[in-house]
C-alpha cells in the first residue's frame, strides 16, 4: 500500500482563497496527497497568497524564509506559491527564491497535478497564464467526504471595474461567471455532504451572469434556484459592487426567505471627489439611496462595508464626508484600511497623504464603526434569532454558531450538534459575540 503524501496549505486573504485552497487540496488528493496541519511533516507546502494587503510580496518572501531549514533537512520537500502574489510576481519569485519548486496563478489550479509531477521530477514549474478553458470545470470534487454545516461556493471570478487602488483585475482577470447548472450541481453535492448554509463568492459576485437553461441568469435567479434545494437552509453572497445591485436582487432580499438579512456592500469612501478618483463609478448619494431601497425591501437588513482612508489627495473635508456617510447608513461591521500603493495601479502614481494623517483618520473612522457595531449588537439583546451551530465553544457544553445576521452566538445546552438550526433568545452582548439560551 502506497504511503500518502502530506500537503500543507497556508491560506492568506479572502474567502475565495479559502475556497481555492480547498479545491487545490482536492485536485492533489488524486495524486496521493492528504492534508496536514503542520508544515514540519509535509511533503508539499503551498502558500495561497493575497495581493491586497500592504507589502504582500515581502510577507510571502518572509514566510518562505522560514522553510529554508526545513527544505535543507528534507530535500524532497516541494514548496509552491499560489494565488494573487504568484500571478503578479511569478517569475520574480522564481528568481529570488531558488527553493520554490512551483508557482501557479489562480486561473491554473486545475493544472496542479501536472505541475506537481513536473516539480517531483526535479524541474521547476511556473504557470501564471490566463487559459481559455474553464478552471471550474476541471476542479471537480473528489471523494464525498463529509463537510461542516457551512461552505463557500465560487460562482464568479475576476473584475472589470478597475478601481484605481485595486490589483484584482490584473491578478484574477476579467469577470467570468460559472454556468448555473455547475453551481447548482456543486451546491447539491455540498448539501449531500452535510452543508446547510452556502456563501456564494465572487470578486464582484452580484455581476454574476451565468448560462442558465433559458439564457443568462443573474444572481437573483441563481439564488431562487438554490433556494429550491432541499436541505439547503441559508444563502449568503459576497463581495458586491453597488453598481451591480439590480432590481431583481433587491427584490430577492424581500421575497427569498433563505437569503439571509446580511449584506456586505463596500463603498470605500463618502466623498464624491474621492469616489471619482477611485473610479468607483457611483456617488455617495446613489449608494445611500440604494441602501434605502434595500432596507425598504428587508427592514432588518444588517450591512457591512469596506473603507479606505488616506487615498491620494483626500482632504479632511473628504474624510468628514466618509464619516457622515457612515453615520447615515449605520454599519453592523466593517473592514477599514489605510491606503497603501499597489504597483501598477493608477493611484500609486498620485500625490500621497502623509502617514500620520492616515493613522489619525483610521483611528477616528474605526472608533465610529466600533461604536455602531456595539450599538447594533447590544440592540439584539432580548431578540429571538435563528442560529446555525457550527462547532463546540471554549467552555464545557458550549456550542458556537452564527445568527442570520452573521453574529457569532454562544449557547450552553445539552444535545446541541454542529449543523443544528435552532431558535435562540439573546441574553448578553459581548465585545465580538452574543450569548443566548435555546427557546
């Protein structure tokens, strides 16, 4: 009997990278690899990288440096770099780090088995092309292993928006949507394996236009079809662009009971001048009106967002416009960052805001967002919510799950198991979670 080879994948960045790591693991399982949680006993190490954060490439080189001793001890160990940093800097990674055996971009994961074979034979393998064939068609699920109650499912990849601060169009390519039949097949497969909640993923997921049985389907049509799957109880989607939030999708929030009342809808800034510099192609007013329509459709909708402070040429007045938008919309949670230049993007060449001003604005923005998050979370006390339990908590007899609003909820009770969907009354609001009792 052949001894299984062990695969260690370290995943950085977005949920799509988490999904991609799962599919890479599945692709290599056919080559005899089984997952391991430790790089020390791995036969192959893959870094699935993200190019969004500051100094992303340098962090990858730093991580690779940690494996030099391991590589010296185990010459047969293969080390690979995948993801968006691999796409953007594949040849440079090969040049700077001779210990790297393979580099593969996000569009070529279906070629991993042949790249692994090439690396195993002693050749270095590089594939950062944007192939014409559909990578999703090749990345089919391997044996029907059971899954946890929640899962990600990629339906769209790439972006055509070309925001001035973003590298995604250059690392993930143009927008591509999976055919609806393949999405539905994968969703049914996940449900058969124990999944009760699916989050649809895309760099610009609400731009989804996949081939359906009667022409192209938008995201709303896909959501309604997914809602018909027996055993699938919850549907979410992320990340969205305001310009692609069409009437059908707004109506789906009102009419589809399985679509959860939580929406991640990044705005990035509240100043029209800065939004124009960012090439966002919407205004602060149009975003606020869109939010009003969404909340009219689903009054209990909780919203999260993304914000960038210190974008080139941002003034204090521009920053105040962002704070005013936040006060108007009211966010349940948000991700906020200081602007940092991305080589090759238009904004990188523009006059930069001093670092101390960026730091000051970020602190003030995060203070406002934290206050809103706490107020909305405290308002949940006394309410009844539906919780999908996912895993045991830190205390004996405790289970942790997510409410329909994506709040983490802790409950101590006998007989709860992962995958249980139960009504809970919230009795306490902590810093980043809620606690409750079963009804």
